[in-house]
C-alpha cells in the first residue's frame, strides 16, 4: 500500500521539526533527571562525609583533651630525668661506707675483734683490733687469724694495699691475744679503680 501525503512540504517539515523539539525536550529532561540524580547522590555523599568529619573532629578534640591532661606527666618525667641526672652527678663520687663496713665484718675470722675502724677519703681504712692467741708456746703461731684477716681483706674489691702495720702480744679480756693494726687503701667510687 502506498501512502500519499497531500500536505504541503512546509507543514511536513514543521511536523518533523516539532518531533525533533519533542525529542530534544525529552533528552533535556532525561539529562536534567540524570544531573539531578548525580547531584542528589553527591549531596548525600557529601553529607555522610561531613558527618564523618564532625565525628573525627569530635574524637580529635576529646583525644587532645586527654593528651593535655596527660601532658603534665610528660613534663614531670622530663623534670624527673633532669633531677635524676643531677642526683647521679652529685652522688657519683659518693663512697658507700656502709657497704664497705658490712663486707669487712663478713670476712673477719671469728677469733678477731676490731676495737677501732677509721675510714676517710684520703687515708683509706685503718683497723686496730685483737686476735685470740691460742698458741702461747710458739712465738708466731697466734698470727694465723691476723694472716687470715689480711688475706680476706685483700680479696675485697673495694680495698687495695692491705698492710699489717703493727702487732704485739698482749691480753684482751683476760685471754692471751695479739694486738694488731692494719691499713688499706679504698677504691675510688667514681672511677672504680685504685686510687693513687
């Protein structure tokens, strides 16, 4: 079947133009809907990100508040380290006399008594004491406790140059005894070495 169109060509052209306008309008509406959807989705995502940002900023503020509260401990730790360094510097050359006295008392033989013990930074250690003289017939037999004392004192790490300076037979607490004196140098605590 054949179609015959009796309309003038201008009207046909106008109808075609009107159809094009409709299609252009439909395309514009479609593009507008798509753009509105993209804009709506972007706005939604931006809102979500804004909420996350607000939560993170709140978390940062609370964490910063906690850090500010704990900052005093950091400052005090620095101050404590400075004080410790000053105390270590001040006490670095300090000699622990109590430890030395304990060590001397631990190594003394049971038959030796100390009458006086003098210590100082310059002269070191000076001991005056008595040793039980169990052998009265042998002139040098009673010196064994004194020899033990000398050997044991020279084994101490804090002492050096242990010397017997005097010994004489006498009586102590109504018993035969040997009165003796000895000296020793004391190791310098700052260097942990023998003092000159």
